[in-house]
């Protein structure tokens, strides 16, 4: 039957833990080596300098009370580097300190770094530590010189608010909100352009250099007006094509220089091999992201050449029939365990056989316009979707295609290829493809009934006269766990699959969600409460109550079904959120029932920190004193809300 996706989850947890521990290991290692007389990698510095910067690093890890404290430290620390900026920046420990503080220094201090680094661009670009400082300098110079307000471009859900220290004391708000002299802003603008033109004129020397390549990418993004921060102490990697901020007020010369990077690279004879090199592939991907902002026509020409000349190639005998990436995948993903047939991938275009080129293809799918995306689908994906979706290396490309495809005819062809493979996709753990397919049905408003039917068949709960109604009711629990009927009927675990929850949320927003609505309503209340009390499951209730295609009667029915279980919901983090949604959507008589239930078990509700919040928000204390007073307050709050809405409309 279906394999649990736990192995994939464990791998991602291990990777996150490694990134998390890397920072603490650096701190401990630096301290240990310092005691042995080894004062950081890179340029040698004396003991006094090492421990000065090490103590600064230690202080910064503890955080700052306010931004003024960080500004004062930045100016004091950078004063110690006067006349030795480049030498100190080439030391591992000092480089970390400078990266963190450069964004908070006075204009004169920053300009002294501009001058020192501009005189030594060539050695700095290839230096393992000073190159990071240069990259940060370009980012800060861009932030201080760019005009206009930044526009966020992100597809990531904002479920968690950033901590104050991560937002208030980061580079962007400080450098955007402070007014700097016009002369300093011009110096910043000139530095970005000077660094960019140096790298443009020496592109052949630096394109394959692992350190300089990152600086080139930062320059290209800055020239296009795109800000994607490089956080020194961040525990996550920088975002992709859909995670950045765009500033429109950049000089024309910047955009022209950005476009020139693309024009030069596309004329190189090595352009065909760029997607298959890790660093060059990332560089081409960055250019694609920048061209979407700087020149969409150039993006179409650049993307088409990339597609026809580089992507549409097949492995030769010299390249080996099986790439190193595929060999690695065969080790990581046991074919017998996951029942994945990846032997046919060798007959695919070369772009699908290397991880670097697959990532570049995903970036291009994200930024491409309708015409280019349609060409990519027709040339690379058409007729191959089934194999690509079941391959561990390429299934994310299929997801990107589904997330961005706009042509209904192309989607119908994709759906026909994938609908018979949904069961196998769930079995091998490629649940993201099924989620993307469902989301595309919702977004394009087609194939919705067929999608529900395909899911039923895949989970072994099909509708029909020959199938018992009791078995059909298991459609919702099967979706929650993304496991077939044979497993779910005996499964008493509280596991809620992330993609299962997201698929249900999409189904609830379909034009005719009556089948999934009935399945939810007919689910035993104990099981519903258990599902709604989990983080993933709580969003199912959110979608149920906010879907415009679910009638008022169905919502009222779910509120009634949950009666007697609201205390259980109130005492959990996710359940309390569901309770608040139910209360907001309930009729007045149902609201009274909810609050009465909480009042009868007030001690139990107040015994939980989440229950205390609900207890206060729903004014349960007032209800216990006087029901009429509670009702009057309820109507007053509704009147205030209605008046506020009218005021907003009339503005």
C-alpha cells in the first residue's frame, strides 16, 4: 500500500538541524582554535584583534535592545578597521562581524569601505571571506540608493510573524527608513555600478569562480531593482525566484547594464553547458529573475535560446548515459522500496538528468510569460509528464509547471496524463504533484469533478451503486492521511498529512464541493475534533467556513455537530483557532450554546493558555454574570463592525 512520507520528512528535518548547528559549531570552533593560537581561517591577525572581534561576535549573538545600540557598535567596530579594511575582511571571524554590521554604519565609514574595496576588486572577488563582505556592501549600497517603495514578491505562506529582532534590527528597514545625504546616495549608486561593470568586463574570469559568482548574482539583482537579502545568522537559505522585493526606482543605466550581462552570456560558446554547471546554472537563473523585471522581451529571447540550444539536448556517450545526479538519486531513493521506475529518464532531454539544470528549468517556469511557458511545455513536458512526475529528480518541475500554467488546453493534456497515476504518486510519496494538480483545477476552474473522481479511485473509495455508502464516507479520512481505504479504516492515529489538508482545502473551494462537504459532516465528531486540533487540520475548518460555494446550512450543521466538543477545541492551540472561526460564523442562538458550554467548564478552559485567550475574547465571564449583558455587548460589537465597514467603503 501507500508508503509513509516520513522518510522524506526525516531528511528535511536532518538538513534543517545541520544548518541550525552550523552556526553554533562555527562559534565553538573559532573559540577552540583561538585558544590554540589559530586565529581564524584566511588572513592572519594577531591575538588581540582576534579576541576583540570574537567578543563582538559573541555579543551580537545575544541580540540588541534597540537599533541605536547596534548602530553605535557598528560605528565603533568599523573604526577599528580603518586603513586595513581589505586585510581584516579576508579573515573568517572578522568577515562575519563586518557582514552583520556594515548595514548600520555612518555614511563616511561605509564610503571608506567603498574606496578600499574598489581598489582591490580582483583579489577580493576570489577571496573566500572578503567576497562575502563585498556582497553585503553591494546590498547595502543598493538599499541606500534605490528610490521608491519595495513590492514583496513571495509565494510562501506567512503563517508565522517574524521576531522583532529579525525585522526591526535587520538591514533593509534601517537603510530604507533613514534619510541619507544625496551625496552619499550617489556614492552608493556609483559603487553598485562600478562593481557591476568590473564584473561584467571580467566575466570570463569570474563566472566559474564559486566566490565571485555569488557577487555577480547580487549585482545583477541589484541592477534590476531586486532585493534578496543574505542573512549572516539566518537558519534558512535565501529565497528563490518567488521570494524577493522589487524596487522600481533604479537608474536606466543600471537596467542597461543588467541586460548587457544576458546579452554577453548568450553569445558565449559555453552557453550550452551552463545549465549543467552548478554555479553557472545559478547565474543564468538569476539573470532570468532579473530580466522579468528589467526587460520581458529580452527574457523571452533569452529563455527561448536556453530552451532550444541548452535544454533540448540528449546525453551523448561522452557525457555518459547516466549522470552523476541520477546515480546519487539511485542511492538516496531505493527504487525497490518506492517502486519508482527511473530507467526511462535516460531517454529524456539532458535538462532532466542534472539537478542544476532541473533547478534552472523550475526558475524559468516561474518567471516565464505565457508564450515562453507554453513553448517549454510543448517542447519538454508534453508526452513525458507521467514519467517526470514519478521521478524524484524531476517531480518538482512538474509541480512548478502546474503552479504556473495558464493555458487550459495544455492543462487538460497534463490532467489526462496524470489522472491514472495519482495512486502511484501517493504511493511513492510525490504528494506535492497531486496537490499542484488539485490547485490547478481550482485556479483554472476546469476538471474539478474529474479530479474528485480520480482521487476517490486512487484512495479506493469510488462512488457508485456497487460501493457501500459507509465506504464512500471514508473519502475525507483517506484524504486527511493520503492513504487508501484499506489502511485508514483501521488507522486510529492523529496524523494529518500536510498535502492532504491542502488538497481538502482546495476541494472545498471547488464550484461544487457538496460531496466533500457531506463527507466531512458525516465524519464522527470525535475524529473531526482530533483533526481540527492539529495545525494542518485546523486550516480545513478555515476553508470550510470561508468557501463561497458552501451554503449557510452546511456551516450551521457543522457548528451544531461540534456542540459538546468546544471545550476540547478551546484547550489546544489549533483547536482554539477553529473555535473562534466557528463562533464568528455561527448564528446568535448557536453562539449562546458555544459560550454556555465554555462557561459550564470554565476552570478547564482557563486551565489552558489557549483556553484563557478564547475565554477572554468570547467574554465568557460576562456571560456567567449576565446573559442579557453578554447579548447586548455582542450586538454592540456587531454594530461597530458594520459601521467600520461602511466607513471604509465610503472613503
